């Protein structure tokens, strides 16, 4: 059976790793949501240069493995492992969030924008106050998926010595040689983070549906 | 009502997943029941060595030929020939400090010849042959660095190491105030050192010489501060294979073949 002494003797390391994973994921979640929304708006804005930039960003970034992006951010800047990993995750996840939100914006009927504009709102105001609130409601399920992926992808911090849960797991398994059980505990710690996130997204989805 | 149901369902699924994973873990305890490794090698006419693919001078994959080259490879080839003649074909599988014990125990490799230090801790997990190479831990720094020996590793200095290596454990003992950052393999650790992510890189001197040879703007400082006797590791309980390897190692040393291989790779 599972060797619980691995968990009890290394609980400090596990909790330290969990803390880094949570902080890194939260920062990346918030930043990638903002960046992704901006990119989505760029892609559909009535300005050619912005369209081009948004499309170029999304196509470049989402077609590169996130591990490679994390290496680039780590080796190109004067960042520590955790900062570089979080920046890499933000850059990567933003591309997917942009696509999800763009799909949401496209699914809001054209008439909404026309009606908003005819009441005297500028394009930016109409986008911010009329279109985006409707779009985000539609894309909550795919956004939830992206955020769960983000938490799991944060395990890449381990390769740049970021000190996260996976990194601590690597060190504990190397120290004790109890590889399998160590990673079982690592998996359980990730589940502790991702399952509430899944449930939270489901809950939010129902709340939003009710207000329609 | 619906919400509670979903929650209960998810909780049940995750508990089942945990039990399933724990169950898998149990399999590893069945070691020792399998057939003797030496007999298997003779039967299948091949011996699988676990070697490093990222360590210059010991085991490094040559990208132009796709072959792994180094002291560990040449030595294991000579050992295989000494033990079994031309009958048994040596094969190579990449191992890292992290994976080598696991791959031995699940039978994917027969013997690990991968710059592996013999320690008391590891002897509980695997069996070792006699020492085949005597290394010692040292420090690699950029030329002109303020760090000239282990005494210069103070609070705030960052030392780079590789996950699962004895050098990471040693440096924490010998310089407890310093920050240790651990990477997947030597190539990544050296890249991080070149990118200025740390002040020094620590591992066995033999491996560091390989790095200094690759990039002469780095040098070894402070001599060695530990003894790192390298041994060949086999799965626990295969004394016959250990004996055969020891016998072959001794006759290679007696015949001068060992020195020939060693001088080919390690010049210092």
C-alpha cells in the first residue's frame, strides 16, 4: 500500500511546493485572462494592424510547446525559475483564452453591437459594456478548461527549478528512491487544486445561466 | 440537490483514482521473484546497459552519428566482451540520475554504468560492483568568479546541481546556507550556469572537466571536497552478475585495457 511516511516526513516540502504552485497559477490565471481578452478584442477590432498582431500572437504561441516557451523566458531574461515559469505560462495560456473569448464575442448577435452603437456608445464602450459581458458568460466552460490546464501546466516550473509541487516531488523521490508513491501524493495535491476549480466552474456556469 | 450529487460523484471518482494508483504502487514489491538477470542475459544474447546521454567524457550522444560515446560506454562494451565473448550484444538505454534506480528495478536495464556513486543509502536499493572510477565533487565557475572554493559559498550564493545526484545532497550538508537549484540533467544545469542563473555548478570533477573543455570560459576551483567512487549498479539480489562484472573489471585492469580506455577519455 501507499507509504504515508513519505507524506508525513516531507510534508513541509510538499506544502511549500503547493504554495508556489498556487501562487504561480493564480498570477498566471489573472494575467492570462486580461491578456487573452485584450488579444481577442484585437483580433476582431476594426483595425487591420491590431487584427494582424492578435492573429500573429495567437498562431505563434499556441503552436509552440509550453515547455519551450518556459525555457525561453527562463534563459532570455534575468528571472528566477518561478517568475520565468509564471510568465511563460501566462504567454501560453493567453493565446488559448484569446481564442475562446473571440469565439464568445463572435457568437453574440451582430444586432447587439449595432443597437449599442446606435444609443451613442463608442466601439470600445459597446465592446466593454455590452458585448464582452455576454461573450464571457458563453465561454465560461472553455475558460474553465483552460484554467484547469493552466494549473496542471504549472508543473513545468519543475524544469527551471521553480520550486513548485512537481519540483519538490522530484527532489523527494530522488532523496528517498520511493518514486511511485511520491508522485501519487503529488497527483493528490494537484487534484486538491483542480477538482474545486472544476466544481467552481460548473457552479458559475449554472449561476450565469439562471440570470439569462 | 443536483449540485450535491455532482460533488459526491466527483469525490467518489477521485477516491477511486487514489486507491487505483496506490494499488499500482504495490507491484514494485514483487522484486526478487523474477528469473536471475545473468541467466536472462545469456538466454536473450543481449545485455542492456543504462548509460548517461548528456555527460561529456562519460556518456554523450553524438548528434551527427546518433551513437552514445564516452568512458562508460567503452568500458561496458569491454566488460560485456570480457564476460560473454562476442555472443552477447551490448545495448544501451538512456538513464538519468532520476530514472536509473527505477529502470533497474523494473528490469528495463540489466546494469547501470552511469557515473553512479556508491553510497550506503543506494546500497539498500541496488547492488554495486567494485569501484570502476574514483571521482570527487568540485565546483565549476565562470573564470574570474569571486567563488574560489567551497568556503566562499555563503548565504545568497546560488549553486546549481542535478536532481537525484549525490552532489546536490552533499552541497546542502557542506554549505547549508547556500541556495541549491536543481535541474533535470547536466546539459540544463550548465545552460543555466551560462545564462547566469547561479554562481557555481557542482558535481563530480570528471563531469565538470567535460564542461570546462566544452566552454573554456569556465574553470574548476577549490579542488575536490568529497570522494565519489563510481560503481556499476545491478538489481538487488543478483550477486552472480555482480561477481561476473567484478571479475571482468579486474581482468580489464590487469590486461591494461582499462587504462587504455580511461586515458582515451580522461586526460587529467
